[in-house]
């Protein structure tokens, strides 16, 4: 996979020579958009303002530790974080991975290796994003559910659904023409043990039918299978 243009990399390190070196080698490898910072505070500001696709982070910074910066970033983002550190002890590496780091490079380092590791992580992230976009659109018969937009369409027309109704529809579309028990629906959509929550499931099924069926009392798609549960009937699949 060829990397998309305009990928942004943020480097947070207090050594100006290292910043210039990594920035130069990344640009030679086609990554033109490189942002730098020399302190924890500046690094977090740059992260918030620029939304980089990857962060190279030194552990020892003038105003704190890179570990703390990593934690702050992990609270709001899943971008790859590559630690760059003179600390070579195994415990330091384990801690780096434990708090959300994706890679750990020790100083002194090969600039070329850093560049290739950066490109590998960016490719992996891009691949995962493209896969998730494919999975975000779940289709079946006249229905198409877009998870990112939290939107259901029937024959191209948007149907307004509430979160639990969307959750139910997602389960049904992922299991077309399969019987799904009330217990399974409740466990998956509500994320809790069933404990006989029949009415909750039934009420939401009724509301969902009112929105996706032409005649909710005589459903064509969302069928009840007596004694077993429900299934979304999609013909020719």
C-alpha cells in the first residue's frame, strides 16, 4: 500500500539536532508534513492544533516525562506513538508499551530505521482505517447501515433511528436470515446479562418495525420466530 499524501508526523524531543535529523530523513522518504516541539506542553498544544497521524516522543523532556504526554494523547486519540529514548532498560520499554506506546526506539538510533518504522506504522494505520470504512457500511436487501454516521437507509431514504434501534439493526444486518434470541440481542446491544428483560427487547423491536416496515403489524423483514427470537429476512442472500 502506498501512503496517502499529507500524512502528518509530530516529533517531541528537546534535542534540536535530533529534531532536524529525523525531520530531514522523513522528508527524504516522502513525509513532508513534519511538526516539532521541544517540551511536553508545546507537544500537546501542537497535537491538539495539528492532529498528526503519528507521534515520535522522547521520554525525558524538560518539563516532564514523555510517558505523561502519551497518557494525555491516549485519552483522546489512537494514533501510533513511537517512543524515542536513551533509556534502554527492559522495564522502561515495558512501561512504554503498557501506557499505550506502539514502538520503542533507543538512542543512538539509525535515522533510516526510524523513517522506515514510521512508514510501517502509517501504512498499518491507513490499512486499518480503509478496512473499517468498508465494514462501516453494512448492507442487506434495501437496507444500508453506516456506523460512522449512525445512519440507516432503506432504498436510499434515511430512516431516523435511536441508538438502541441502530444497535439492533446492526446485529440483524450482520446476521441476515439467522434467528437471534432475545438473550443474544440484549447481551450484544445493551451489553448486559439478559435476566429476563423480555419487555425491553420487545418494545424496541416494535419501535424498529414501525420505522422499517410498511405494515409493522404484518412485518415483511423483521420476523418473530416463535419461542426462539427474531430474524431479519433478506431474500436472495
